[in-house]
């Protein structure tokens, strides 16, 4: 049954299988094309973990090198995306731990949760006009202040790149737990916004 | 405002806040486009040592792939030798009395030596065998000590205060203070 499912998946995406086979022989260009399709999602995954785009890109580069070295351990080439995302997530977590330990050791005032928020796009979308800057800053600060167990799945879900099953696999938790954490994160955010005066008028 | 309208207003505000949360969190994980990142990563990749290369090396006659196997076999052999080595301890039976060696001439004093003195090992001189001492049948009065008499118990008798020796009463002689010559010359003039 597993073989049948694998063959069906391979038939569904033969290009990925071909690129994986080429990359296994040492073809760097094939590997570059392989990760290019998932690079934006990978950078978002890393950004959800480390919070800064520069650190996220560093983590993605480290993860790509690790995936290149371990490509022989990928049993199912059609599952490359999930396998690559898990490596990216682990590398980003390693980077987050090292950054936190660095800040703790040297006592810098700009800790991970206190760094300013960087938005990739300066010009707001038409929907963003409806949100005041004060509310956006309050939401961002509340999200960054969440405990990692709630913040990580919430940001991964907010990226829109992954299903709950993929997030559960990435974080190594049951899907029910992931759903509860996302709902709990939203509840905590709303509660804190209410305390800051941005909640529902009651 | 009717309660129904107030409830609808609250729901609209609830949805607006949820939409704001979704929008801000989506922007928090938004990344700038970097089209060259994949090529930069690909160009910086190191050389791979895949299974295919190892198999090719094996078929090419090289034995570098056997190094881990050789190391494992050597470790197993070393562990086996270590486990099977003779770990029995020598017998701890007491030596017969005939093997007791008399020690003669052991120095019992420590002599102060100036610093910097070099000690050299002296050659060992051969000693004449010591004749065994025959046990004595009669008591050796020259070396034995006289027996100690058993100690008698210390007895303390009760003593009443009347039996204490009388001491004479303490007598003090009267203190005589002579008159001081208090005259006008005793004070210095101001």
C-alpha cells in the first residue's frame, strides 16, 4: 500500500523525483531548482522562529546545506517539501536558541522579544488601511510576547503556506494539540489586546 | 441602540479584531522576494559524499569504505581480550612461620640533611644468616616486669561542718587619717 501511494505521488510530481535523483548524483543546479520552489515558504518558516529576516535567511542557508548533505536519507523523493521544511524549522530553532543564549550572556537590552518588528512591505495593502498603526503595533507586540508553544504554530498557520498536518509534523506534536494551541494563542492575544484597550467595546 | 443592534455591533467588532490579528501576523512572517537566493545557496554547496560515491569507490578497488568496518572489528577484538583476560587474584593464605625474616639494622632516627645533598644508592652488603633463637623453657626474669598490685578503691568519708577546723575571725586594724594642712598658701593665686 505504501509503495502504491509512493508511486502515485511520484506520478503526480515526476519533476521533483527527477530533480532529487539528479541532486543525489551531485548536481547543484538540480538542487537549486528543487529548493527554489519552496524557498519562500522556507523563509517564512524560519522567520516565524527567529523573528528577523536576516536570521531567517541564515537559517535557510544552513538548512539547505544540511539537506544537500543528507539527501540520501530522503526515502520518498515526493515528500521533499515536508522533509526540507522540517530541517529548516530545526535549524531556525537552533539559531533562535543560540541568539537567546548570546543575548543572555552579554546582557544586551535588545532581547528576542523586544526587538522592533520589521515588516517586509512598507506600503500597506488596501485592507491594512483599516488598521491603525497603534493597533498593528499592539498586536505585533502581543504576538511576540506569546510563549513559543503558542506563538510558533500561530505564526506558521498565519503564513498560509502549511496545513495543520504539516505544522503538526514540523513541530512534532499531535494535530489536535496544534489546533488547540492556535485557538489558545488567539484567545490570549484578544485578552491582552482587551487589557490594552483594543478589545471589543462591551 | 437596541440589544440586537448592540450584539451585531459587538460581533462586527469581534470580526474586525480577528481580521486585524490575522493581517498583522501574516505581515510578521512576510519576506521580501529574493530571486537569487536559491542560486546563491546552490553555488555555495559543498561536495557531497553520497552512497553512490562510496559504492563507486568500492567497485574501483579502493578500501577506504572498509575503514569503519575494520575499526569495529578491532574494537570487538580488543573488548574480547579485555573480557577474557586473567582476572584471578593471587592466594592470600598466610605465610608459614619459617618464612619470617628478621629485620636487622632498621634506622629509627631521622637525620637532617642540607638541601642540595645528592643521595646515592649504596650497594647492598651480604649479611650472615641469623641463627634461629631457641625458645626458653624457664621464665626470663631479666626482661620480665614485676607484677603490679591491684589498685584499692578510693573511699571518701562524709564530713560534717562541725568537724571542720575553726579559723580565727578576721580582724582589721582601724584606719587613722591624719589632718591635712589646709591653709591659704595651698591654693595658687589667680
